[in-house]
C-alpha cells in the first residue's frame, strides 16, 4: 500500500520546502499515525518525533480531548466569520485565555489562520500605527538575516532567507535585514573568528543601530525577531544581545515585534519566549503550538500601546481572513491551552525536562562530529564539524542532510539547517524518552561519521534500525 501511495504522491504532490526533482526520484516518507511522542510510517516503523511534527505538536499525538473539542464544536457551529462585529464563544474564550496567559500589557488578539498571515497582519498594523500617530515616515521594518517569518510575500520579506528572496521575486519594499546573533557560525567561524560571544552579541545589537542611522533615525517603524531563531538554526543569542537590542529600540522609539510562532507555548520553558528574555514586545505573532498543530490557527497579540491607538483612533481596520478565529480551530486551541495548564506542561519544561535535556544533550559535545551542543527548554541544536580539520564541512558534502536522513531511518526525526541539527520534541516527552532521543542522536552521528569517512555519502551503509 505504501508503494502505491508513494507513487500517487510522486505523481501529484509538490511538497513545501522540497527539491521537486529529488522527490520525484526518491519518493516521500508516508507518515500514517502518531501516538504520544512517536509517529508511525507506512511500513509500520516507529519513529521518535524529535521535531514535534514541525515545532507544533506540543501536547503529543493521540489526544482525544482535542478530537472531542473539535467534533463538539463542528456539530454546534462549524463555521461563522468574525467580521462586522459578529463572533462566537470559542473565539471570545480563546482571546480571553491568551490575554490571561500573556504578559500583562498584551490585552488584545487579532486571529489569523497561520503564522504567515500573522506576520502579514503585523506589517500592516505597524505601518498603520505610525500613520495614525502622524508619523507616516516611519515605514522601515528591520528583520534579521536568515530569520523566518512565513512564506507569504510579506512573511518572506520580513524573513531574511536568501534562497526565498532569490526565488520569490521582489520583496515588499521598506524591509531590511541585519546580522543574526549566531555566535557559532559567525562569531567562532565567521568574520569575527574566535570572538568572545558576549562581545559578538553586543555587536549584533549595535548593527541594528547602525542600520537605523543609515536609514534615518525617524524612518524605522519596527524590529522583528524571534526570541530564539528557530528555523534559522535554533540560535540562542548571547546574554548581551537582547538587553542591548531593547536599549537601541527605545532610543529611537521603534516597535518591537517578537515572533513567538515557535518559541511560544512552552517551547523555551515559559508560556512565551519573550518572558525568558524579559522582553516587552508590542506585537506578538503566534501559531503552531497554540493548537498543538491539531488544527491551523494563528494570531497576533497586540500590546496596549498599539491597540489603544488602533482602537481609539483607527476606526475600521480593513484587514482580515475568512478563517480568522475559525470556531473549530479556536475550540481546539482553547482546549489545548487548558490541558497544558491543567497538566503543568510549561512548568515541567522549565523546571525539569529543559534542564534534564540540557544535561543529556551536552554529553553529545564529546562526539568527534560535534562542534557545539546547545539547548534551551525543549529546543536543541548540534553544530557538525569535520573532525579531521576542526573546521566546518565542505557544503557540497551536505553533512547535515545526510545526518538527518540517517537519523530518520534509525528512528529519530531531527531537522538539518545546513550543518546544524535541530531537535524540538513534543513537550510531553518523558525523561526516559529524552534518554532514547539522545542515544538515537548519538547513533545517527556515529553512522554519519562512518559514511562521511568512507566518502559514500550517497549510499550510507544499511544497518538495522534501533527503534
Ligand atoms: N514565524 C516563524 C518563526 C515560523 O517558524 C513560522 C513557520 N515555521 C512562521 C512564522 C510561519 O507560520 P506558518 O507556516 O503557520 O504560516
């Protein structure tokens, strides 16, 4: 059956973020079901989902409570819009719950269907805010190189991923990008080789100020970033970074947008990653873990400063999506947050699982292929290096992708971003399952090292799976 499904898939489906040609030649992996932290493919293999689907399935697979919440809401009211002053109980209750969980100044929500739509909304709100404040010249938004904020044209433009810009045609005007606080890649191995991480972090913050001065100090509307850059490579900034960024932004009266699509809802051991770094964002795009990925929903939390202006002075905001606050998605998101609260999921990540993962994950730093092992909460990264030279691998070897494919075959989902391996397992993972994850990661590294050494990157030795 899996073969016919694969053949059908090959014939019809253009997968996101996938080399279409390679997909046609190699076929896809068909995932059929999930249970807890495991997924099962069409051959019946059990795979530990080290990426929570794709940073989404925080409560794990097979949660009947979420299924029931969806079914009940679908029976009662499957859809109604939230336009023109109408709404419904799930949207109202979800908005109330989100504002109760968020830092005190975030008291409004604009719902969307996804994280990309949330960031489109952010761009429009930011520019509208400054227009209403009588400063329409404040138009520029500063993002970060290699940042990811979605795949719509606005999302792509706010993000700083060069391949997306190359393929996406012209970006939305008035958006520029500054360097990311990626010490391992740019501090240790890049231009500022062997720089002190804190000095490097500070320098990255000052790069924002330099850009502001280049653009004109009254021309910049907002700065957008994730607390920890997720898709860019699980990049935890040096401690010096965020305090210095906050200082720069307040000096020039620039709004702070903190994209919590990945970092929100417990990933870093707080309900919001900005709490971990003591940020007070004006706008907060959310999605993914909001519903544990069971149904698509996103939104923007809006701080009092912006909301007061939009509400008091704005009148109609000519913006919205058919599925803004979709009742079934909102009912599932609400139940997801209630379950997370009742089960103390976020506290467990902060006090127990995060520190435990940090200890266990750090043991991988003795592996010859690993230049750095870092983690925060339940997000971790390994930086692969060439053991022979101690330098980064030749890009043509695609060592990260090789390690990702080997890991998957051995029963662990890891993601590769270049030669950075990433994990972000469901937040309901146990200590024993963290041990299993670390063991599988080590085995994948061992096999990757053997493959690279034998220069048979295209045909890794086939070994028995260990899961
Ligand atoms: N922001 C961040 C930080 C993300 O990681 C993503 C998705 N990976 C998005 C926005 C876009 O979300 P979506 O795919 O739901 O549009």
